[in-house]
């Protein structure tokens, strides 16, 4: 669940970051994909940590 939320949040943040930098639609999609992957990895670690604590 944390991973899915992290992917969505990462994609939205990446899209907004590329838009702020003046990127076109392809730039925005690339930033969204990269941020989504990065946030997915962070979310995966968070999920493992939470699972181990419980």
C-alpha cells in the first residue's frame, strides 16, 4: 500500500517539477517516471521497515 501511494506521489511531483522547469510533455513524462521509480524504492524500504516493526 505504501509503495502504490509513493508511486503516485512521485509521479505527480515529477510532473510538476518538469512543468516548473518548462519541459514539454515528453520531459514531464520522463520526470514523472523517474520520480515514481525513486519513490517506489523508498516506499519499498518503508514497507519493509514497518513490516519488521509490527
